[in-house]
């Protein structure tokens, strides 16, 4: 029953380019496109998710990261996604550190891990991810300041405010 609900949600909410940045398996990319077209191809959604899950079990970190990201972003199965994103992050896939850092600050208040994974992203993201790299470098330092300065403000609130100010300053909401 969970699979049916998961697939139904995917038919309406998954991004069309959900897998294109880290998965080069043409079968999975095609399944993603079929799933995202909303043509009732829910079997494609199930198959795509199962292939990602299987690839993750075989320690393909791109599959773990994408599976975790899809569960987090598209299916609101955030708690389930955490271990997958962390596994990918800690094993050479810093883009997933970024996903986890945002979730840890905004939703979980886990600043210790947010700082850890933001620092990993900062140190390991390449020039193609310059915007994210810049944010994670700034925020890893800012989160540390917020944790140390508990006298003035709640550290989680401090971190969230720092993220919001950073995004405003960097004009993330460009029109």
C-alpha cells in the first residue's frame, strides 16, 4: 500500500529532471521520465525507486543520494532519507551534504551534523557548484558561531536566521 501511495504522489509531484545530475543509467533516467510524465506509468515509478534502492544496497553512492533526495524532497519521507543522504555525503558525494545540511537546520535542529556536512560540502564541492560551495562554507562557520554563542539566542534560530539573511544577501530569489 505504501508503494502505491508513493507512486501516486510521484506522478504528480516529482521533478522532470529528478535524476539527471548524478545518475547516468539510461534505464533509470527513462523510468524517471515515464514516471514524471504523469501518463499513469506508476510501474515505472516503482521500478525506478527499486533500482535506486538496489543500487544503494550495492554501495553506489549516487543511487543512495538520489534515493534519499527523492524521499526527502518529493515524498516528504524526510526521516527515512537522512541515513541515505548521510551515507552518500560521507562517501564522496558532497552535493548530498548540502541537501542534508538544509534539512538538519530547518527541520531537525541537528546543528552538530549540519555543521559537519556543510563543512564536507564546502571542502569538496567543485567550481560547477560554486553557489552551493559558497553557501556551505559560510554556513559551516556561522553554525559554529551560533552553537558557541548560546547566551544571546537559541542556536537553531540563530542558524535559520543566518541562512535566511545569506539567501537574501545573495539574492537567491532572483526574478
